[in-house]
C-alpha cells in the first residue's frame, strides 16, 4: 500500500518514548517478524517492526495485529497503529477492520468507534465488526442504530451481520425491530442459516415468544449444539421446565452432542422441578464425559442442588471450585437463605469478605438480608442494611433491600416498626412489601395495621386472591365474622380466583405431578382413600383442619373435603405410599403452601417419623419430628 506525503493524524492515546523506538543494529527481515509472532515473542516482534520501518507491508502489520488481538495487548496494538501513522502507511479496509476488532477486544470501544468513523471506505465486515462490538457490550441502541445506517449506505448484510444484530433486539422496541429484521432475513434467504436461525430463536425465546422460537428451530435444515441449547434454554428461562427436559431427551435420542451450556440450561429446568435424581444423573454424566467445569456449569450445579434440598452437595461443589465469581457466592448464599439457615449465610458472607477476591453486589446483600430474616437474626440483618445505606461497597440500597428489612421486622413481631419503616422509605411500597407486612400481621394478630395494609393491597392488586384470604383469616382470628363475610363477598364481586396449585414429587427418577382434587393420576382412588385415612389418624394425634384455607361458601364437611384434595396432601400421601419406611419425603409446590397443608405435613413427620422437605414459591420447609424450620412463619 502506498504511503502519502502528508501524515495522518494520530489518536491522542498513542504516545511513545525514544526508548521504545530504540532498535538493534541487524538487517531487517520480515520473515523474522512472523517467526517471532508465531513463537509468542511479541515484544521482540514489535522491535523488529521498528527495525523494518518503511519496509513494513500488509502481511507484517496483519501478523502483528493478530498477535496483539490474541494476547489482548493494548500497548502493543497501539504501537502497531502508531507505526502505521508515523510511516504514513494507509491501511486497507481489512487492516482498519482488524484495528476495530483489536480495540474492541481490549475494551476500548470509543477507540474502535473512532477508527470506524475515520474509514472512508467500509465493507460488510467493517460494519459487522462495529455492530458486534456494541452488541457484546450490551449497547443495544448503538448496535441497532448502526445497523440501520448500514442499510441506508446500501451495504448488504451477510449472515454474520444478522446473527450479531439480533442479539441486540431486546426489550419492547428491540423486539419490534427484531421482527422487521426477521422479515429482511427471509427476503435475503438467510433464515435457514444455522447462525442466523440460532440468533432468531434466541431472540424470540428471550421475548417470551417460545412458540415462534420453536417454529424457527423446527425449520432449521441442520442444527448444531448452539441452536439446540438456545431452544432448551428458552424453555428453561420461561419456567417451562418439563418442556425443556422433554426436548432435551428428544434431541439426545436424535444424536445431539451437548456442551457445558446445554447442561447448565438442563440443570436450570431440573432446579425448577426439584428433580434431584435427574440432577444427580446430569452431574454424573458431566463428570463421566469430562465436560469442562466452567464456572457457569458449576454455578448451575450449586443452584440445582440447593433448590432440590441438598445443600451438602451444593457446598461440596462450591468448596471444590478453583475459581468463584460473585454469582457462585450468591448461589450458595441464596441456597442457605431459602433454607432458613441464617447463621450459615452470615458465616459465608464473612468468608467472602475475608477472602476479598470478589466484591459483593446487590444480589449478595439481598441473600444476606433474606437469610437473616428467615434465620431470626434481625439485629445482624439491620446492621448489614445500614452498611448498604452507608455505601460501604459502592452502591445504594434498592427497593428489594428495603423489602427484606420489612420482612425481617415483621417476622420478629416488630410490626409497628415495620410500618414506620415503610412510611420513611425513599420509594413507594410495592405490593410485595405490603403483602409481607400483611402476612406478619396475620401471624402476630395485629388486626389494626393488617386492616390498613389489606385495604391498600386490594387497591393496588385487586386480582390477588392471597391478600383477601390473609385479611379474611385475620378478621376471623379476631372474631370479626361480618368483616370475614364482607371480604369473601368482595372476592365474589370481583371474580377473584386463586391460581391452580400444583405439587411434584420424584420417585424412582419419575416425576409425579398432582393438581388440586386431581382425578388424572392412575392411583387417584387409592390416594383419595389414603388421604382420608391419614386425616382420621392425624386428628387422633391432635390435627385440626384449618377451614379458613377454603375460599368457597360451603358447609364444614364440604370444606374439609376440599382441603383433603389439595395437591400438597396428595403428593405427601403418594410419598408415604411409595417410599420405604423412614425415608425422607421431598415435595415441591408452585404456590405458597397453605396453613392446613403445612400442618398436615408436620403430622406426617411426627406420626410416621419422616423427614419432610417442602419447597414452595417462598422458601424451604424442613420438618423433623413435627417441627418446621420456618417456625410456622412463611
């Protein structure tokens, strides 16, 4: 490439000392430069560049830039760029594009854009490199805006451009633009390309449009591990856990080769189902086939074991990690917190600070506050909250942290203090925060505050049946039966209904699902009869059905019949029938467990000597000899 007489202007960041340009006295040899780069001797190669001076050509610059990109050596790449400028070398489009890639790899996005803007001529690779740089840094607006500019410049996108820009099509605006890009992809005949198809289905899945994502997947003429993983992950991230596992099995039969990301997605789905047996199988498969133990996979294992109630395995994975990210610490802290193990949460948090390798983030503090709340350590929790307020770790508390404090004070019976705390918050209270306080009022029989909070909640979210039930129960505990009737009538008037409850239990690596008053299970008759027998037996031991959990206006006998059909009771009974005597019973519930089913589970544990583990949407309940780890507050 010819060099003009006029020198190009240099980037302000490119400054050099006389010592850096000092060169030894031996004849220049371009081949020597390539040899040095291939042997990893970049420093000597840069000296060779200075020796070559004006004799540097395209191949030598390309070799050096590739070495700087691979080693992410910012200073070295700047020296190459400066040498081009100082020797008046005009790099072709290819080398200018490589400079964009180099600056992006070295986290210098503004320098990459400066390089791009100075290009008088650009090709599709140049545009794609800059769009990719923005996409990788989650600068979606800039990536999409640049893509639109590219189209207006009459540069035709290729498959890599489409695959790259689709990753920026997030949010309402991004998704709408993504659908338009999909139309352009169809017109350009790139829809069947494996990279484009994977990005398309990923975009639809992240937007919650899983059916469209599955449609794209099924239309791909060939599938690789990326596209298969993307669709499995899409199902798992949307909570469609059974569909994710079913698809994983189907693809395995078809010969899909899985990688660590695939297994991480499958573990996410198994976490949602609390399928411990299947989770152990996946873990064994990972070990047997020596899948690389990347941090993301280990984090998924920690999460899976904790959500399946096996914290011992979670901690074992955590302790054996050679490298831990903040997500690793958070996964373990959240695990302890969900199990109500406040002391372990605080001990692990202190260890994190002592090691001082990873800085706590917002989620870390949420886990610690929640752990202190569930563990009855409100004073320690308040001290942690004040640390956040004082910006000890560089960020201010968010509304979720304030919500944890309200929950903490409510659990401790400090309901009035919790209400004052809400009034003094710098945020408007959310329904979740007020719901937490209403639950505390029910447990601690504070009717006055409960009535005030209940009325606010019915204004904020009039469709939430749980608020009506708790307020109704609170009135019932105070003997205010007219108010109980009024709340129940209000529910009818607004046509409020509870979400359908589902419970799962895994036996012999088969996941059994039960719905309220389930008539679909093959053992329905036997289960129904057994639940009635257990109810009679438990009543002799002191069990009293809690009729307030029934929302229907029916007589007492019918209410008890409704209670006996709850999905938790069916799953617990199935566990009693299907497991050996003395074996633990593990059940998962999609909603908050009702008071009556919680009491029923305690009698299963007490009468039959079983350890019962119940996971609802809020936390774990570990019941041993009739006593629950939640202290009857959840």
